[in-house]
């Protein structure tokens, strides 16, 4: 039993060592560099603020700032993915033959047009309720009937009584009052209470019944 446990332990140590050796051998020829740059919008060349920059297949990366600038540590030969909402993803492979430990890039993102499927919103949750509402629907009058109803004498008289003056009528009324004050400037305005012609017209209208309440 002890021999079996010892054999399993040695196997796990050898397996772990082989994996670490393989990983180290893969990254041995790669050099760490300071990868920096700026992300721009292709249609306006404005900074693509807060774009996501990540090394493909890993969790290493960063986010550009308000001015589109970014900087993080990467390996030579890494594939960098750039993404931003409303723009197509872009990829860039860092050269593996750099002479310095830093590298700069200007990445331009192209606009991506996304077509969403049509969504129809109905005010009825079920087909049965739609059928009932459709059968009981009150169909409105056509345009001719509505026009005749709006142009009737009762509707026109009510509109004339309740419709406020617009700017043109208010301007004309103000000018008329101003002209009346200028016409009688320096004298008393006429008082129709002592005007015999006005009294005669009032008596005639009273005899005709113009002041009776119309039912």
C-alpha cells in the first residue's frame, strides 16, 4: 500500500514538472514588452473611449481611457483583440522580432451596423382578447363626416365665442384703442347715454323683441 502511494506521488510530481517545463519552454523565447497605443473611431478619428483590449485566449488586457489611450504588459507574438460597442472587432499580432521592450500602435475601429429583428408589440395579451376588441371596435366617421360636423353653424358659433384672439387680432385691437385715444385727445369722449339717436335705436330694438331670451 505504501509503495502504491509513493508511486502515485512520484507520478504527480513528474507530471507537474513536465507541464511547467513545457509552459516555460513556450514562453522562453518570448520577451515581455510594454504594449501601448490609442484606439480611434474610423469614421471620425475621434478617440474610442473605454474600448476593451485583451490578449486572445487569456484574461490579460486592459480598457482604454477617455482619450482612447491604453498600456499594459504583453508578450511578443501575442494576438491582441480590440472591441467596442457599435464597432467591429479588430485583431493585431505583436511582432516577435522587436529590438526594444516597448511597442506602440494606433488602432482604428470600423463602424459596425447591427440590424435587429422586427418586434411587434400588441396591446392585447391573447388572441381571444384581440378578437373581442376587434369585433366591438367603434369605427370612427370618415373625413367628410368629421369635416361637416366641425363646420356646422353651432360648432362655428361656439368656436367664435371661445376661441381666443391670435397675435394679429390682438395687435389690431391695440392699434384701434390707441387711435381712439389720439382722436379724442384733449377733449371728453362722447357719452352715448345722452345720445338721442342711440336711445331711439334702443327703443326700436326693445319693441321688436331683440332682448327677449331666445329658447
